[in-house]
C-alpha cells in the first residue's frame, strides 16, 4: 500500500510517500516514492517536490494554510507532472500517517485516528501549543481531502511513556504533576525507537535484549537510555528545550537564569523562553550559526575560537549524559549515533567519545571516518567494552510502517 506521511508544523509541511506493507516490513524492502516540503505557509511559500530518482521540482506560490499545502502536495502526487509511476490517481494513496508531537500520558503507542483519538490529541494542545494544533490541522485537511481512508497518529512522546516515575518526575511540589501533568515527556521518540529497532534487527536480538544508549544529534538533540527495549530515561523534558546543547536551544540551564536574564535584559519571561529556544545553543555560543558543518569549518579552517568553544560545549554535554545514562542503566551494550550530526560528523563523534575511554568506549578511527553519509554499521574497536554504532534514523519510515501495521491489525511491533 502507498502511504502518505505528513509532518505538519506551524508554517511548514514535510511529506514522504512510502510504499510498504507487512511483507515489505519483514524483508526491509519498503520503497520511498516521493518526498518534499512546503515552507513559509501563510505567505509566498517555497515548494519543493521530488519523485525518487528524479530532479527536485522547485516553485514559489502563495499557500494560504495547511489545508492548501496538503492539497498542493496531493494534487502534484496524483498528476502526471510528478512522474511517480505507482500513482495514477488519488485512489492510489491508501492511508495517511501523521507525525504528532505530543501524546501526553494518553498515547503510549501509535493510534488509528478516530474522533476520540482526535479529541485526545486536542487535549494535549496545552502541552505543545505550537505543534499539536498544526498536527490537528494536517489531520483535518487529510480527512477532508481523502474522505474515509485510514489515518494514523505517531507520537514523538509515545516511546518514552515507559520512563519510570523516578525518571519522569521533576523534584517539584507533587501537586504540580497532579494538577497540570508537569513531568518529563521526552521527544524524538520515533527516532530513538527506530534506531533501537534497526540495531536489534541488524544483530538479530530479541527486544528484551536491547540495552543501548541512543544519541539523536540533529538540529534538535536528545539522548535516550533504552533498557530491555524500553526507554527508561531521556534528556528532553516537559518541552524539547531540556537536555543536550542543540542548534539554537540551550538545553539544561539553571532555572533561576530565566528571572535573572529577564531583569537584567528587561525581557518578559516569554521573551527569555524564546531566547533559550531560538538564540542559544550552538548559535548562541558561536555567534555565527546553528549549523554544525559550518562551525566545524570555521573552527578548523579559520581557527574561530567561539566556533570551537560551541563544538566543545556540545560534545562535553553529550559525554556527560552518556556517563549519566550508563549509571542509570547499570551499564549498556552499545552507544548509537543518529541524526544529521551523529550520522555525518566523524569529528563530533570522536570528540564525544575521546573522554569516555575509561568506560570502555573506544572508536576505531578508520571506521569512524568512513561511516558518514547514511552508512549504517559499527565504528568501535574489536576490544571496546561498549560497542558504538552509526544508524541513520528514519522517522518517516517508522510512521509509514506503524500506519501499515495498524491498518492490518498487527499491533505487535508498535513499541
Ligand atoms: P533536523 O533535526 O532539522 O532533522 P538534521 O538531523 O538534518 O536536522 O541535522 C542537521 C545538523 O546536521 C546540522 O547542524 C548540520 O550541520 C549537521 N550536519 C549535516 N551534515 C554534516 C556533516 N557532514 N558534518 C557535520 N555536521 C553535519
């Protein structure tokens, strides 16, 4: 079956069209048919549409809202212009899988979208006021455009719902959790789950034998401790701001900093939160960019001190979390790198690992240098006590697969 995967943001929409079913899942032969994105929805949008193996088609046109964006994509997919051989008309799209950012405590796995599920997603709006409304608009648009075809919601938070209380509760007055559900939820769950799943597939392991630490290092960054196949701790918290240093987010800071910055800089609490989310992290430290590739170039070629400092702080924080999670898990078998930085930067992987040799973490320099650009495999030495893998993440594929599984009533592998 052909599944449209939608990731709707407040002003952008990304999609993939993936052919998959239970047989293809079993032999890992799913096929990506097309992908693309629409940016700057609400104004003069930039549209990029690509059939796999063909040249990307770029255009600019006004796109009013998410519904118009979904219509633009679907119209293109079903038209001759798209050159997707498998699709002749709208009827050749059989289901839609949606990335939904927040599933609160309600959704512990992906769900076939019904009116009740939609209400559940609406209930989580207060936890993700920017993201869930956009996801809901995408679901409603797809319902209007496709009528009754099955739709599935795949939640960023669901995989982390196995965290024990001691890991998900903040040391705040307990009533705040009771009253407002203030707790650690964790995000990037689809990515952490996917790479843990790939790891167990590559090594032919049972789920309960997967004891790994997964590092998703992209623009957003998070780390998860996965014990016996379940997430038992993760660095992002109530929101995706907590934890590792990210492209523009600070990650962990002393909570008192907020009031301090507000009074020193004459900002509101909301403005300080924006500063922590959009002007901090790699961008804030370097004063240059949130892009790790550019920072590495500035540091190595131009000897830029603050670029180097940003990279150092980024890697130092990641190393500290690895140590913490090894303690949380009482040891792990493997460390897995994923995300744009984790999959492509041998230098960042080396900087993160070089201080961890006492834990039995030892990179094979040659392997490390060669596993870039989407290669999947092991990069630690034979003697290393803790193995290290690079596993390119693929959240869209997992969304398509969950959609296929739920439609075929195969709920056995939703975790
Ligand atoms: P997102 O979280 O938006 O999906 P990605 O996972 O694509 O982002 O990661 C983007 C980050 O990956 C950027 O900081 C980018 O510079 C970095 N990156 C991509 N390729 C490389 C590379 N070859 N070396 C270092 N960093 C890279």
